[in-house]
C-alpha cells in the first residue's frame, strides 16, 4: 500500500483508532520513513490516546511523532491480566452482566 501510494504520489493516513492499532501502525510509520519516503514532511498517521496500558510494549509519542518500539516484535502482545479480565464469557468484565445499553 505505501509503495503503491508513493509511486503515484497519493497521500496515505493509516487508520489507528482501535484497540492495538496504534501499536501496529507505528511500524508502518517507521517503514515509510526508513524505506519509502525518507521524509517526515506532510506525514499524517492517526493516533488515539487510550487503551495502550493493555500492551506489553505500548506505543509512545514524542513531539507529535511515533517513537520506535523498545522491544522486538509487532508491539501487539497484550498483558495476560487484560486477556484474563476481558475473556468472554467468564472474565471479570463479563461477570457483572451486560453494560447499560448493551443487549445480550
């Protein structure tokens, strides 16, 4: 996608608004800078500042830029506590029943 867009001069803004997508899209941003555009000019990458606490190597931002991950891998490994707490149907978040407004 990034290579094809670069070939035709089409701007790309990767979507990163869901759980763990920022942790993944930081790698696209790094690849774009290192191997495709070699520039930070006119670069737009979505960032949503929530739910990062559920990951072992959460995304980091400095100066409105993604920083490189501190650990090897894709930064998408979730904490075991999170997986246990939100496991369906027996995790603690499900034990109290549906949230208000949520149908079962």
